[in-house]
C-alpha cells in the first residue's frame, strides 16, 4: 500500500448511515494501541449521507446512480493519497467488485473478512445472519459462507420484519431500540442451529455497547480490526 509521509492513511466511504460511520471511527480510535495523538491512524472520511438507501435501490433495480456516486467517492479518496478504503455498510458490498475495479488501492471486503473471521472460530458450521432485506435478497453473506463451507441461516419472515423496524425505525430513526427484542431474534437463529450469529448490518453494532453473548460477532468489529492491521498499527 502507498505510504503518505511515511504513514498509512485510511479512506472511509461513510454516511450509510451517519451514526454507524461515527461509531466505526470511534471503534478504530478505541482499538488502536496508542499513547498519544500521533500514534493513531490518519483517516479521510467522506460522510456521504445523501447516498440512496441501499435496500431500496436493490429492490428498485436502479443501481447506476448509487454505483456512480460511490465510485466517485472512491476515486476522490484515492486522489487524496489514502492507502486503502473501508466502507462501513454491509449492503453496499453488493457492488464491491465495481468499486474495487474503479481504483488501484485495496477496498476492504467487509463481507469476506467477516465470514473468514467466523470460519476460523472453533466448531463453527452454521452462521446466523442478521442483516437488511437488501443483503438477504442478494445473499451476500449466504454466498460468502458457502465459499468457505459454512451453512447460513436467516430469520423467519416475521422476525425479519421486526429486525427491519429495529434497523430503520430504531437505530436509523434515532429512537431507542429494545435489547430484549433483539436478543429474541438472536435466539431464534440459535434455535435454527446457528453456532455463531453475525451482526451483518452496521446499525446493529449499536447493540454491541451492551453485553451480548460471546456467539454474537459484529461484522463492523472485524472491519475495524482489518483497518487497524492494514494501517500498520497494533490492535488493542
């Protein structure tokens, strides 16, 4: 990766949603081993909040305006000398190949990294997926799991509606979300045989501020760890 003044710089295409982007940045800071300001990671963040909703564009089939906007963001970040790009939004990774092809620097594949992480956990054969309708419709995680020999299980139709309300009316809407309701969804997936439940929507990272069972893995945490590692820093 390119170095800028001897240091690695990370580019972030954010705003999907804005609160998740802030949470992502805070996690990078909190998990970088540092004793002073200068030990932290340089980041250039485009908080592109006006990007269309990813689930909506997948449902409509009108992909091009979104793809063109994100590619433009990636090229801007590349022109600013960043070494790699992180996109803290799971659903947006449906367009990963097009984004990566548009730039010469690495774009971290959040989906592949999260699935690779859980595949290395002891005795994991089935992964429960808590994600947006868009991610489920395109089978982002199911396909990634299949590539490494893992089975994926997803919520029932009724439970997915509850999860959608948690994501959109709760976290994205700036309203309090019910932890007990969320844990009911987690336990449904466990009942379906999930050894690990993957929080595969960055809005669900909100619940990681609570004490969740150890079998809950946050895809955003995996992305943060990869960013720290690729920046040449130590994970804390």
